[in-house]
C-alpha cells in the first residue's frame, strides 16, 4: 500500500510541474497545446546535456532552457504575431518530435548511452515517520519542487500585484490594456516561464523515471498535463489535486499489474482523457476558464 | 513603404507566392540545418526526390501516402472554414479504421464484395463522424471547447484501437495484437498497389470544394465560420452548422481510416495511426483551407513521406526530418499569412476556448 502511495506521488511530480507551467500561461489568456513538444525538447536537452557533462543538475537546467527555446518560437508566432494559438501549438509539437528525433539519431545512432540519474531525497525528520514517512518524504526533488511551486503560484496570483495583472490580462486583455498593463509583454513572459517549467518537467523522464532518451518518450504526458489544468479548474490547488489523482491512477495500473491482475492496460491509458472529458461534459455551473483564453489581443485603432 | 509592407502587398496580390514559398523555405531551412549537423543536403534531397518521383513504383508510394492526407486535409479545411478547431482527425481516422475492420472481419465477413465494400466504407465514415459528433455535442450542449474535446478524443480513440486488437478484433490465432486479414471481398479494387481509394479520395476533395463554394449548405458553413454572431442575426443556427461541419469532417477522416485497412495494410494494428491526422493541419493550411488546393498540398506531404524512407536508406538522414518540415510549413504559412490563412490567424475567435456555452451568444 505504501508502495502505491510512493509511486503515485513520484509519478504525479513531473505532471504537476508541467501542468503548473501551463496554468501560468493559460491564466494570462494563452493556451499552448505545444506542451507535449516542449516537454519532449526538455527531455532531450536534459538527457544530452547530462550525458555530456555527467551532471544531472546541469541537465535539468538545460532541459528547462530547451523547453523555453521552443516556447520562444511559440510566443513569437502566437503572441507577438497573433497567429492562431492552436495551430502554432500543433506546429510546435511536430517540430519537437522531428528535431529531437533527428538530433538523437545523429548524436547517438543506434547506441543510446545512459544518463546519470537523479536520486531520491529524504526529508530529514519527516522521512522517519513510520509507514507513510518513507512513501511521502523520500521522493525525487521534482515532487518537492512541484508542490512548493504550486503554493508559490497560488500566492503569486492571490497576493501580489503582478499576479493580479497577469490574471487581468487573461480575463480581459482589453481592460488590462486600458489600465496600462503591457498585455503582450505579460503573455510572452508567462509563455517563457511556463515552457521553462514544461522543459524541466520533461527532464524528469530521462533523468529520474528512466535513464535513457527514446523518441517520443513523453507519450502524451504533455496532453495529460493540459487535461490536468482543465480538470483542476485553472486553480493551483485544483491542479495539484488533479495531478495527484492522475498520478495515483497511473500508479494503480503498475500496482495491479504487479499483483497479477490481468487488466487490459489500454483502459488505464485511456482513463485520464476519458475522465477529463466526462468531467467537462457533466460539470454544472460556469467553467472557470480565463475569459480571454485562446484569444489574440489586438488593440483597436484609436 | 517598408520592406515587410511591400512583402505583404506582394502576398496580397499573388497568394500563390506564399503557397510555393512556405514548403520551399521549409526545405531550405532543413537543408541548412542538415548541413550544420555535418550531413550533405544535396545527396539527401536527391535521394528524397528519387524515392518520391524517381520511378513508377516511387510515384505509387507517393500517391498511397498522399491519399489519407487528402481526406484528412479536406476534413480539417472544411471544419476550419466553419470556425471549428477540429484537431481530432487522427482519432477520427483511427475510429473509422476500427469500425471498418469490425465490419469486414466480425459483422459481415461472408458478404459478397458489392455489399461488403460499401458497408465497410460506411462503417468507417460512421465511426469518424460519431467521434467528431461527440466533440460537437460537448461544444454545443455543454460549452466545452472543441479543441480540447477533439484533442482528448484522439487519445481515447488510440487506446480503443489498442483494446480492439488485444480483444474483440484480435486475430483468431491470437498470436499478435492485430486483426485477422480482411476477407478478399472487403479489399478495395486495385491495380498493383494502387487502390481505388486514391481516386475516390481525390473525388471527395473535389466534391467538398463544390459543397463549400457552390451550395447553400456550404455557404451556411462558411458564414458561421466568418462570423457566428452575424450568421445568427441572419437566421442561421451556428450550433447546427458546427455539428454539420464536425460530422462531415469526421466522416471524411473515418473514410481515410477505412481506406487504409481496405487498400494498404489489409489488417488492423496499433501502428496504423501514423500522424496523418496531425499532418492534415499542415496540409489544410498550406492549401489555404481550399479543398481543391488540398490536392497538391497532400501530394507534397505524401511525396515527403515517401521520399523520407529512401533518404534514410540511401543518404543516412533520419526520416523523422519530415516532421520538422511539417512544423515549419505550418509556421511559415502563418508567417507569410496571405488571404484565408491570415484571416484565420488574425481573427479573434468568436468565443473563448472554454467559456460560456455557444448557445448563450446573442
């Protein structure tokens, strides 16, 4: 049972990190469905750099920068040039799949090396608690970072002036503009920060969950993170709970398989997507999406 | 007049410059990148050309690769024209393939060809249309963004395919996760590898162009795409048109899936979903959302896929480079932004992505 708890939290960490990055972006009114590609670029950048330098820490930072670089392309087209966000996001995904594929085949050919791994960190004191201690407080750093970040983002949006401005840009870009907020600058910064987090989340795949890079290894995790943002109703707390829920579902799949239950695994893989759709379809009341989500902002001619 | 303004004027007057320019520039950028990686782009491009148009066999491969793109590209162009951001062609194609296989191997395996062929195509169309209609209902009835719905349904469909080939549709010997071979009566008539579906796909693109630009139904779809509010004041129901667009697009993508199992793979297996639904977005944008222009655009991306294999074998350049080209073509089509694409790129959508149900618009 505590193995299940441990796996749930461990698998939820990177998902939460990616979802929080997307949350930052979406709260300013921009939707980046290129998150899958951003994570994939992060995974490759982190892997290549960790292999080259032998340092997983440098790898993680490089992963973030790689995600951010792709985010810059997204911001240039979707925010600065105001092209359709959905279409640009699709292009970003295709680009990432192609670029990482070409780069990994060119660099490694058939012989992909293994990367230095990021171990777990035991929180002093807490890890000594019987039964739940080792499960909850001996985790990869991604988990602690993601949870701390959720708290920080919650405070940022609720308690700070810039947070208020960011939310204003997402709810009504025009009103924010009239108040003197630089809409485009806020959105570009949000995209860059958010995709940095997406890249860092991607780095968990080759550095923490397995030690190799394989083509397309994100395997839909970026889209699950998108679903988590919606499922969590665009709030940091909701997103955290949703990420834990999907992490638990993922962990349950391994747990049941290890115990010899012969369950069709596609059902488990389908689960996050189907649940999100069902929740969207059956939830009553007003959806709490930022009002201007997905809309390009163009200042009207004076 | 500054240089960008001059360029914009040129594109305004001659939109074909962007249509030709985007793929040429994309290939140029990729060639430059390959050169920087230490590859020789010249021989790679030559190998790609030989692999896509070098001989009769290569041309057939190109046509076979272009055929599903033709249908999914038309589907995407049709729904974008109605302002419906359908990015679920991949899932719709897969559902079509699953249902066509179910029809051929389980429901009516002993039917004669003149019954089974139309039944299988109809099953494929119904499968794709049903999946798209689900996304449509979520948008129209519950105000769920069709972007999110179609995107998530892609993954539901992919896992449904996996379930099908591990379960109810698995081959009788249960050796591999794949379906039984389709009965001969369910295979599309073919000359060599070239099956009838290729011609039918072209015909359907032409028919869609006719529907969109020459019929009242098509006019209604486009009117809603241009301005749902104006369309409502004119007495149209945007909800209805959105459903029509999604069902039609879903059916086209579903038929693409049916044709793949009935003409190319002859079995169902998980690798069947090869990204044709996502490439379709590049196809539709390059074609500036015109179904007739989808014909050459699909041919271009088909040739790219056909040539990529040859390029990998003969010049050692990884075939995944085609996805870089696809992504670049999308970005460059938006960047060059002429005519319809610029309209699509610059227009604020009529409603935010996940806000109020569309029914509450004035």
